[in-house]
């Protein structure tokens, strides 16, 4: 008697359905990243060190020391890049449920794997160059006499769709998910392959989830801005009253918006108020950096959650496809 498998097309289709609610909940849960002290510490330290290097580069440019300025600017990029990757590793540990690593271990691992992201982006840039060359070649053919206008009828819808999808893929998959793919353990060549498969199979899901994450990040940024502005205004008014200095309250708020003491008209400020304004600029700079870090943390945690969600579904679809192939093989062998 022939044996029959339990393979059923409707069951496979149901298994491949995307769980939108679960994915959106994971995106919303990225707000919890503001409680991750280690990732916040790494980002704050990286931003502070990179900002210091940029300030040194500007000072060197002002003195006409171009080699020093270039070196200090490169150091700022190095610190910001590897610091962000270290924070990304810490946040990916949370998203994947891996045991958390120490800050020193995260920095060491970032120095060892962050170059994969650069190689991956170079590979993707080469693919984009090939696509751009194909589009330019098509338009070159359209410029030919007689046959050109006929080809242009096909070129218009083709290029509109291809370039539009390429822009969406770059904004929803390549840009935000290249880093998480490396933080999750992909090699320099595996990362472009994973991203290409996500583009082919889950571009819609990636675009919707990234739009949701952008909204969440914007809300966190707006909330942080409200806290900084409201708290800073009250602090400035209290400072003028309690310190008994005759200055505009806005001078105590300059650091909260990233302004240094050089932008403050010190000549028109009483001498006894200058030390307080200097201290407020330094302390306000810390608050300004913290206000930048919070949305960045949420965004990095969000892209990690999105990558893990899409990667899990990709693996599930591969398993379903394997089961379907096995079921078809069993059906054919049973019928024989």
C-alpha cells in the first residue's frame, strides 16, 4: 500500500504568513534600549571622544596645520564608527537573547569584525554600480536614431520601477540592516547575500517595519527634546534667581543646544556670571549628548530587532520549502 505524507499546500502557505503584530511589538520594544546602561555608556563615550577629535581638527585647521587636521578628523571617524559597532554588538546580544558581553569585550569584538561591514558595503556599492551602468546603457540605446524612441517606451516604466525599488531597498534594507547582519555573525560575503535575499523576499515587511521604527525614534527624540527644553528653561530661571546674576536665562541654556561659550557674547556679561555660564555650557553639553544618544540607542536596538525578525522568518521559509520538497518526494515515491 502506498504511503501518503502529511504535506499540504494550505498548511505551508499558513506557515509562511508574516506575523505583523509580533514584529511591530518587537519594534516598539526597542524603546527599552534607553535602559541599557552599557550601550549608552559606549555611545556617550564614543560621541564625546569623536566630538573632542573634531574640535581638535577644527583648531588645527584654524592654525593652518592641515596634516594634523586630517589625522584628527580620521580619528573622529574611527572612534565614531567602531564605537557605534560596539554599541550595536551589545544591543544585538539583547535582541538575539545572547549572553551579554562586557564593554571591553564589545570594543575588542568591534575592532575585530567591524571591517566586515565596510567590505559588505563595498560589495553592495559594486552591485549598485553595475545597476547604474545598465540603466545608463539602456538610455544610451534610447538615444539611437529611429529605434531609440521605441526603446524609450519600454525604458520609462522599467527604469521607474527598478530605480524606485532600488531606492526603497537601500533605505529599508541595505542602509539600516547591513550593520545588524554583521553584528549577528555574518561574514563580509554572507552579509550581502543575506541582504539580497531579504530584498527579494521581504522588502515590503522591511519597509513597513523601518517606517514604524522611524516613527518610534522620532517620538523618543521629541520626548527627549521636550524634557531638555522644559527642564532647561526652569533651570535657567532658577539659576538667574538663586545665583543673583543679571544675565538672560538663555545664556545658561546655550550648552543644551550644542553651543559653546565662544558663541556667547561674554563682553556684555558681568564678570561674576562668566564662570557660571562656562559651567552651564559644559553641563549642558552633557545633556545635549545624552539627548542625541537616546534616539540613537532606540534606532540601533530597533534595526537589530527588525533584522532578527526578518532573519527568523527567512529561516522558517527555508524550512517550509525543505519540508515541501521532502513531502513532494515522498508523494512521488509513494505513488510509484
